[in-house]
């Protein structure tokens, strides 16, 4: 979860190398784009 948005969900354990890769991708995530994409998707669902 980042800025109150779920950006990764994986039940159970994941191998250490996959965990490190996921953390790296989360750090590099462009949250401005995530917010924009989320708003667009919500607008499409509503109308």
C-alpha cells in the first residue's frame, strides 16, 4: 500500500529475490500516474 492505494497484493510468502524486486519497483512507481490512471478507471466505471 502506498498513499492509501493497494499497489501490490500477493498472498503467502514470496522468495527473497522476488521480494527485493517488488520493493524496487514500488520505490520507482510514479504515484502521480497511478492516481491519474485510477481516476480515469473510476470515471469509466461510473459513466
